[in-house]
């Protein structure tokens, strides 16, 4: 009897050890997995964190389903320096990478909720807009028949923008089907649109609804704050009429102004770095002026005198 009990315990332990557990990866390995895997689910965790343990347990139970139905690999990163890059609030953070595009899970540690959220969002939810398609897609100034739009203006060199990438994807996934969520590169493909709406700080978040634009002004930049603003809080902000598209003449004038500003700035920069150029310029101008004055004086002296005889005859 005792032998049978020992055999059953041993068998159970073997079965348990044969089941897959979450693999812990380093930051270097994680970056490699993000590049290689089409779909990757990562739990960013830390020691002595009860909520982290809860998320890990749920992901451990779900990883077989994720692999079978979503073709997604699940791993764990502990004390990762990359955690803040995908969630400003840091650990615990559950992130779903789709071809490298991160999606932050913003719900409670519930297996059904986690699986349902990732299963419905296997493709990016945020649209990428450019100057060429902005007005055609959003119809911001011509009736807004395509619905409301929540747009993030970002820059490639903006660190805070990069940290909000996964958060903004979560906003798009949560609002999908109700509000369009997009983003624009304010320094490149969305430069003219950023100028049109006077975007000078990155990241900036603009909400377009029924011909008006509302600026996101809440202090917290998390998923809940963005969703609250888009659904209701925008009413507490002062909406401005969406400015019309600039005409070709307006664009030409703006270009000329920018060129003048650039030329002046460039000239002042050159003079600041090389003051001798300014001295040569002043000396050259002075030399030209003196030469012109001398030429005028000589011309006055060599002017032919009037013939008094001719004057008498004319009288």
C-alpha cells in the first residue's frame, strides 16, 4: 500500500514537471524574441510583488492556449530595465507584442479577461496617419462623418512618446469600434498637420469631434485617463473650431517665412562663430562707401565751367 502511494506521488510529480512553466528571460534575450517572434506575450515582474505573482500564475495557466490558438510564446522578465519602456507605472505589466508592436493589458488579473483582450487584438488597433491622408481619413474639418478621432502626435526622438506606445495601443484596443485612435509623426510624415494645429510639444493628444478639436489636458497619461477624456471628460475642455486646410498660397508664404527665419538664424550663427566675417563685411561696406563719396567729389570738381560769352549771347 505504501509503495502504491509513493508511486502515485512520483507519477504526479513527473506529470507536473512535464508541463511547461514560464521561461524567465534576460533583457538581451527579450529584445531578440521581440524581433524574431510574430507574437510574444511578456509579463514584467519583480520580487515581493503579490500582484505580479497573480499575473504570472494566470499567464502560466494560459500559455498553452496562447501557443495553440494565437501562436504566441509566453515568457517572464524579472527586474527588467525594459519594463518602463512599455508601462510608465512599471511592474506588473502584461504586454502583447504583435510583430514588435506592444499592447499593454490594462485590466485586472483574470484569465478570461486576459485571454479575451489579447484574442481580440492580434493586430494593431492604432492607425498611422500622415499629412496626405489626414483630412481624407478623419474629415476633421468637413463634417466628421468617419466618427470621432483621438490622435497622438509623437516624435521618433521623444522618449516619453516611446514609453506611451503600448499605452496608446491599449487605448485604441479599448475604444475600438466606438472612437478612432491614431498617431502621427509630428517631425516627419505629419509635420504640416502638426503646424496646422499648432502642436509644439511632444507628445500631444488631440480629440476631434463634430468639427471641433479638444486638447487632452489631464495630468495623468495612463489608459484610464485617456479613455475617460475621450468618452466624457473632453466636455470640460474648451473646444476650438478645426482650422481649414491651408491653400497653396498660404503654404508658399509659410515656406518663405521659414526660409527667412532660417537664413537669419544661420547668418547670426555664422557671425557668432566667426566675428571676423562681420568685421570684414563692415570694412568692405565702409570701403565701398568711401570710394563712392570720392567718386562723387571728383565728378563735381571736373564738371565743365559755364561759358560767360554764351550766356551773354543768349540774353
